[in-house]
C-alpha cells in the first residue's frame, strides 16, 4: 500500500524549506508510469507497481519526481531526446537523493564515475554514447544522417521515421499511418541500466552501467473491432515500415482480455501473426498490457468502449468516426475509404 500522508510528512522533515509546497503538491494515481512520472506540474504514480516496493523505495520515487519538478526538468527537456534527457536528469536527481541518505532501488540511474555534472552536460554525454553504439553492422558503409533522397527517389522503408512509404490499399488508413510517423519517438534501440559485472573484486561483484536493447514500439490491436483482419496486418506493416529495419516491435491483440505480445522482425512475422479475440472491448485491459519500456505505445481500435480512467501516453489510431478522449493520449482518426472522399487526416490532441 502507498501511504501518501506518511510520505509527505517524511519529505517535509527532509526538506523543511519546501514544507508548504510539498503540502500543496498534487500527487495522483496513473498507470504504466514505471512507477512514477510527472507532467511538469503534478506527480503521477502507478499504484500496482508502487505496491511492490518498500516504503523507503516508495519515498525515493516520490522524492525523485519532486526534485524533477523543483528543477523544472520537464520544461528544460523540451526539444530534447526524451529517453536521453530522462536518464540525464534521473542521474542528477538520484545522486542528490543518495547524498541526502535516501535508499535507492537497484535499477536507479547513477554515473559510473560519480562525477557531479549538470543535466545538460550529462545529456550530451549520454546522447553521444547512444549514437555511437547504435551504428548497424560495424565496419560496413552506412547512410549518413544528413543525406537526403533525390527528388525522384523514394526513401527506403525501415531506415528512419521520416518519409518511409508503404502501399496500403485503404487511403484513410494510409493517411493515418503517414500522420503517425510525426508522432513516433526516434529510437536508438538501446537503453542503459545497471547489471552485475563479470569479475569479482575484493570479494564483491561490482555492478556495471551497460546498454541493452529495448522495444521501439508496442502495438495493441483491438480485435473486437469491425475491421478486416487483413487491414490490421496492413496497419502493422505500415507502422513497421516507418521504423528502422532492425527495430524491435511487439504486437498484441485484445478484446476484454489481452492475449500477449509477439515480437515482429519481418513481414513474414506479421503474416503469421495470430489475431485472437472477439466480443467486447476493455481499454483498461489494453493500457495495462503495455510493459512501460517501449518508446512508442500505439492502440488501433474502432473506439467503441469506455475510456480507461488511468493516464496512458499512447497514440490511439481510431478506424472510423467514434470520438474518443483518452487521458494523456493523442488520437488519429483513420476514415474508411467509403466514408471520406478527400481522405484527409484528422488530429485530436488531448
């Protein structure tokens, strides 16, 4: 259980200069936040994930977001790579909390050399390190990022999130996929975390800060929707074409149940994907299915169900005209060909 009153009192004792501000600080329940987050004004926590933590670790996670707010990291991170900025600001805040005597979870981001740097300095170091480590097929020639296709040359699918094209028979769905490309986070396919080392030193096994692959996107397909199964496959293929050729993508189906994720590496995997589900739709089941470690979360649906109460930073692609207003999400409407003559794309940012 999460005792917010106890946590507030403890933080006010630790930071007496902020007593009044901590008392007014909005702390609300959310979901899929791994396990806390903020929007620049409020702190959100996932009650399910927080319930697995000790009271000391719960206190750390709330204090971590509290310092992010005090240092305006949300505002300072605008126009920066979100993943790299989060790691940089977490490293700064976590070092401060450790020095204040807070107990840190095992996966807390800290600098390997424990050098005191600003969030902006760390951001540049982390970003440079990520770019160095994602070079595909070392030793082979690769396209330079500033090279652009010639006017009569189409970009190759799977190389970037910009301009990749794939033929989709339904014009409304094709427009939605193209609009989706502007909302996707660029993926370096690597994250960084602490892992046990390989060599015992002084009787201890030191931890190492190492990269590991993460999913570029998790896609949930509403298989209760009145959408042809081949259209669902076209959608997944279209999204896959927007991403790097070797990007890791997870696809799962849901109705009132979630049927598990399957990793997609090729079109053959999409063709072989079993589209399970029938009956009703439960969006709470869907948003709870996201693992929290994918850079992009996408839900494809016809929209005919109640929106979940919890926030979810997902892009909802609605095939049809059903208006939806998810908390924390962005919406694209894909108008079926027979319903929309101009096939323009509608955006609703909520």
